[in-house]
């Protein structure tokens, strides 16, 4: 089974960590909030569980679960399942999510499940899916929530591409919902189209707080393993892709909002490689293509707003999700926006700051071109130095790639050790195999991880 680098792959939605598995190349299938393939459902948390009435499977007849009548299964993951249900006491149809393992669920799974439920339950906003009840029945932890049956945002991308104003309006509302969560001390950490549901009136509803983290000092709740990468590769910011989960700020969610806006404007996320590793390398080291180059219908100012969200440096993004919403609404009203276009020189300067060694070498070569004594010599020197510059740049990029692979190998090894400590030996073996493969230019690291995998 292959994995799509756009999706968050975790342990089914209720495990200790939403770490990216060290497994296989991306799939060309697009998993949606509902109607996922059985294989994909085994890897994905059924978090877009409150979408339309499509299903992975349905019960032949209703079943009772405490105060709920289970009508049909909406989605299922490795450790979580969601049902369409009727809450008998108030006679309303809801989405009911529970831990699949029931009374056999581990403490870590229960903790993450409760973090998700409590984070969402503490939020009261018209564009956040409300939680109705959190509880336990016969050893199975559950929570019920509003059933949103208009599908998720991934099903509306083509329509929004043709109508950038509609995309901006929708994302302004999503940004205000995310800002409300931030004001309540909740960082989402997994904003993506599949986690933005659309109701029958076309209004967005943010859902899936399975990776949520409390922002207040002393409340470091939320699934986090030091050095592990959590989230969805195509939508996570560079600092999250680098495994700095504990130090993330609201700027991380602003980036993800920009990544979703980018997809509504262009039909694709800012970065998408053939594998998870390639996607992470792009997130950390590349600039996104300009939206107008992919969709000429995108207005210049709207492109500027989108690209400001996607700045590599968190300090250069919007100061808050509310500021992003304000700028989108300014644009919709035809008013000046706060964001400013970054020109060619500005982008080159930022590339130089991220790659100082290569930039220094290129600058030295360029400076030497000015020292030619005659036109003929100058042309010869220029040709040779350009060749050298290209070679140096190639070598520098290779060095950066090797370093990135080394860091990812270390993250894989750390995740493998953590899995082994939890007794998840099969998962640990996969992590060690992936780490060994990434350490191809570091023989000793590769050898150590091969040994770990064989044990």
C-alpha cells in the first residue's frame, strides 16, 4: 500500500503520535474525508468523519450504544471508528466517534482521544464543528458531534479554482475560526482540506483536533515525541517538517491556512513530492510556485496574501490568523492589503540566507568576473566561472540534500527507538529500515540502523 504525502498518516486517530510512517511512496489516489479505500482507512484517522452519508461500510441494522442508536459506519481507521448515529434523548442525528479497541485501548490512545474531544469541546464558534457529549460506555470512550453532511473542502477545489473570490471568502471564515481556537489556547497543527467540512449552506466547519496542542505555559498537552514529524507533509510549515513540534506557535497554523488557500487557487498544495521524504525536503528547502503561474485567474494581491502565509520564516507570516482574515476581506472589498509583494531580489536574498555557503561561492565567482583585463579574457573567465558556479551550486545542493537526509535519518531512528520502547516492534523495524535507507551517505549510521532493524 502506498501513502499520499498530502495526507496525515497516523496510527488511526487515537494513538500516542501522528508521526509519519517510514514506509512507502505516495499514492496517486486522493483520500477524501469519507469513502476512503479500505487500505487507506487503515492508515488514516477517520477525522473527516462528519462528512456526507457515504461510507466505508454500513450496518445491516441499527445497534444501540448507550444513549445512541448506531445507524451506519462513516469511516474507520486503525484505532478509531465513526458512526452516523441518533442521540435518543434529544432525537437528533449526530456523528459518534469512539476508540476502536474499546476497553483494550492503551492509556496513550485514551489520552490522545480525550485531548481531541476536550480541545474541540472547549470551542464555541459558528465555523468549528461543535461537540455535544464526551463520555464512556462499557469501557469504550466516545464523543458525539454535529453531523456535517456537505462533504469536505477537497471536494470543492475545482469549483473554487474557477472562482478565487469564493475561495478567499471561504478561507477568511476558516481563518477566523482558527483564530478563535488560538485565543482559547488551542493550536490545531493539522489544517488541510479534509479537515474543513462544508455544510449544506456552503459554510466551512473546522474539525479534527486530534493533533491539537495547548499553547499556554504548563499545558503542553497534545501528541508530541521529541524530534518526530507530526502533521500532513503538504500543508505543514518548515518548522513542523523539521520535527520542532514542541516549539510551534500560531504561525504554524497560519502557514497551513495559506497552504489550503494555495490549493483552492491552484488545484494542488504548495509542495508535493513522490514520497513523504521528498515532500518534507521541498517544504524545508524550496519556494512555492507563484499561484498566478498555475492559475492566471488569481489576482496579484490575492497571490501576495497567499505567499505571505507561506513564508519560511514564521516572523514574516501574518501575525495572526485574524490578520490573514482581515487582509482577505480587504481584498474582497477592493481595499489595499497589508501584505507586500516580495520581488526577485528579495527572494534571492532569502535563498542566500538559507544557503549561505552556496551564495558565498556564487558571489565570489561573480566578483571575479569583474577583474578581467580584456574583453576576450573576460569572456573566457566568465564562461569558466559560470561552469564552476554551476558545479559548486550542484555540489552545494547535493550537500544540503545529504544533510537533510541525515537529519531525517536521525528523526527516523528516534521514532524507531520510541516505538521500540512502547513495545511496537514492527513499527520500530520499519522506522529503522527507513533510517538506514536515508543514511546512504553515512555508512556507520546506516549500519547501526540495519542492526537495530534485524534485532
